[in-house]
C-alpha cells in the first residue's frame, strides 16, 4: 500500500583541524605531497600550452591572457607562432624545472608563515624516524618525478610533431579522426593527460609505502566494484523474472481479464471485466523495463477497454486506486496523454457517487446510471473511512492532467469535512455518514481505516507540503496511534485492528508510513518518536513472517502474552511487510531491511509459485500445501514492485521530491507549488 520513495542523504564532514594538524606536525608529509601535486599540475599546464600552440599554427590564432605566473614560460610559444623553431620549444622544457622550483619555494614560504608561534614550537621538534623517512621519500619522489616528466614530454612531442623515441609506440595512443584539427589535438591530449593521471596515482602509492600511509579515499576517481552491486543485480533480476513469469501466464491465458487463475490457467472477471491486473501492472512493467509487454498492454487499454461494457456497479475505492491510479501512473511515466484521458473518462463516470456538500463518496456506483449506495453490512449502511478518505491523490492528479479543478475540489472538500470529526485522541471512527460527515465506530489502522491516515500524509506531500492543516491532522492522529499502541511482554509493539487482541498483516504498512512522515522534517522529539515506533513495529511485522514454518506472514495473528497464535493462516500475496521494509531502507540505509525483504521473496517464490503465476498460500504453517487458484492484481501492482525497488540501486529508484505513491503503489507526480 505504501511506497513513499525516500532518499537518505549522507553528509560528509570535512575535519579541517585534523588535516591542518597533519601539515603542521608532520610537515615533511604535507609539503612533499603538495609539491608533488604542484609539479604534476604545472607539467600538465605547460604540456597543454605546447600542444595548443602547435594546433594553432595554421589557424593564425593568438594566445592571449593567462596567469602572469607563466608569462616567461609562454614566451617561446609566442615565438613559435611568429616563426620560431623547435629549439625554442625545448628551451621551454628546460625552463620548467626552475619555474617549478621557484613556485614551490614560494608556496612553502607562504605555508610556513600561516603557522602560529605555538604550532611552530611544537612542529619544530625533530623526529629522527620522520626525518629518515622524509629523506627516503624525497629521493624516491625526485626520481619518480623525473621519469614522469620525461615520459610526458615525450608524449607531448608526439602531438606537436617532434621526433618520437622508439620506446614510445604509436599504437599506445588511439587514432582519432576529426575534421577540426584543434579538436583532434584536444582528443589526443585527453588521452595523454589520462595516462599521466594514472601514472601519478601509481607513483603516489609507491611513496605511501615509505610513510606507511594509505591512499586518501578522496583521490579515487572510480569506486571499486562491491559485492552489494552484484547482489543488487542478482536479486533484482530474480524478482524481474518472477514478474516475467507472472505476466507470461496472464498474457497467455487471461489477457484483458481481471485476474489470472495461476493453477488452472483460467481467469476471473471479479472486478467487472475492467482488466484489473493489466491496469495494476502497467507501471511495474515500465519500472522493470519490460517495454514490449507494456506496449501490448497499453494498446489493448486504449483500443479495446470500454467502460460502457461494464454492466454492473463497481467499488469506487478499488476502481480509483487500481484502475484510475494505474492509468495515471502509466501515463506519467510514459508521457502518454491517451492513458490519462482514459482515467479521466472513468473518474467522470464515478463522480455521481460523491456528495457535493461533504465531498464524501458512497462505496459503490453504477458507471452507466450513476446510481450509488453503501454496503448494508457496514455500520448500518454507512460509508467506510478507508474508502471515502483515500481518493484525493488520484483526484488531485486528474485535475493536474486535465486542467479541470472539479476533481481536486471534491477530494479536498472531503478532508475539510473530516477535519473536525476526530475523537479526542486524534483518531477517527471507521464508519461515516456520507451526507453529514459524522463518524462512528472504533478506530483501526487495519481494515476500514488504514489508508485514510496514509492519504493525509501523502496528500500533504503531493501538494507541495503547502496545506499545513493536513499535516496537523496527520500529526494528531499519530499522537493517537501512540496512545493505543500495545506491547508484548518482550516489548514488541503491535496495533490492534477491528478485532481487539489481533493484528492484521494490513497494518504492516504503518512502519513505512511513520518513516515517510519523518522525511525532510527538522530534528525533533516527534521525529525521534515516530522513527522509534516505526522500527519497533517493523520488527513485529518481520517476526510475523519469521515465526511461521514458511517464513511468510499470515493474514492475521493474535497475541496471548508472548505467545503468537495464527488466527488467519492464509497468505494472500499481500505487500505491506515488504512495503515498509522498502521505506525503512530508504530512510535509514540499513541493509538488514533489504536482506529481510530478500528472504521473504525467496520464501514466496518457493511456496507460492505455480506453473502459470503465483497463488495464495492457504496455510503459512503448512507450506507443503499447494497454492490456491487465486492471484490478486496487487501481486503485480504492489508486491513485486516493492520487492524490485528494494533491491535495485538507490540511485535508480523514484526520487523523493518527484513522486508519491498511492495506496496501490502507483506513482503520481508531486505538484510543486509555483
């Protein structure tokens, strides 16, 4: 239900005091390295000027400006332009050592003058071991510098046209064919300079062998390949294969239908034949780069899916989060206006279900007649909080894509109606009167209540965090959550659902929601509290998986002290545990969340996989039982998507400041305030 794509930013602090003390108390190390770098940089500059002057001969260009520091060194180049010969270029080479020596001497003098009198006294104490090492290092660096300078001048001569010694082979440098001679010279020079940089790094490592120092990490241009990167590839490819296996079964045996029957290779149209699995899975196909499958699904939806063909009433909530949300997400990712138009057409057919005064919607609507009603079993014909309170993300996005404000207006009106309907603890009853907005019944972060709290937070994020009253409603609700939190004797927190004494797997979205609520917020007691509760509840949800024989969470557990009884043994391919693992990994960077997600996926793949897809596991404590012939559309819309996003590199994930996810894990753009 909950993605909330987040990035942990790591701030690296520069300890200037530590670095300066190295130069003060161990001057032989700092000065040699600085001098060596200056030598390298000056050699590079002079080489560049030599090469550039040669390339400019035919263009009659002139060298102008440049640091005064190199005025004398550049004069031979000006002579070459005016008719000089190669002897003048050689005189430039010969002048470089004295030029470098004068600059290095000046640099060392300036560095010495910045040391305080107290530091001078402390730094003046001689260390015979350092002095000996310094002498050895200076000799080695001097020898290495001569070799580098000689080799690099030879490389530069190759470009400028001078005789190349036989020791330098032409095939060592790539041949670049360019119509522009200046660009050709520049390309060859880049190769020379790259080689010079590599040589300098190698020699620096040799010098460090004398001092015993390790190469500073900041000097590494390319990070070393890590096991984590290979691990990310292996894990994400395995999850993508599971999606490919699922989609092959769906395309072959249930294409355009609501659900695939993964055991019998049949299909169900239990969502009134609106291609629910296809609509739910399109953005997952896009994120996994399964573009051929995406295109076939897109073409079927645009050309063949007809809302007029749906002859019965539909769930306003489920149709909005799955169908409308799926279409809007696919449209935003692929920049396809046809898909967003399809979503707009569907939502307009459901608008008669909304009460214009309160903004609350009835549970079901007939897409043809507009006739709307609630379930008779829900609080005596009341609306349900998690349904009429979880529609604003999709409605806001429809107003953005269509330019029609009526969608956003009706959605935000619902929250204004509910703003003052909370109980004293900030929580809300799960049943509501659509016409008045009054609420009754108990509170729940599981069935009937869950996504309402999620949408309070996410609507605030989606609208650019400008509606503080929404954030205030959310914060008061989380205060109330803390007040109803229960603990096992071993201090694991849990949240009761509609059935007291029990916790649903649905509730495992809460750790991710709490973690998302801390993103971008200043340090505070509230932030610390919310993260503490998030991590505690995440551990409880992990134990719901870990303590079963299959390693997969049941749909519900009950608590009797530290004894956990499985009260609903079925695993319905739900996403809530993996959803929160994903968000907590994004927020904290703790790799254990990733590893736990991988363990859960392996268990699902082992016990729920069928010949044609994946099915519900009837009993998580009897994994030998064959899966049921049932595969909900949220398996491709949410569960596989979260598993995949958890294992891919952080840099490849949806950006926190660009996307928010609806309760079906469909990506919707954040609407930044202008």
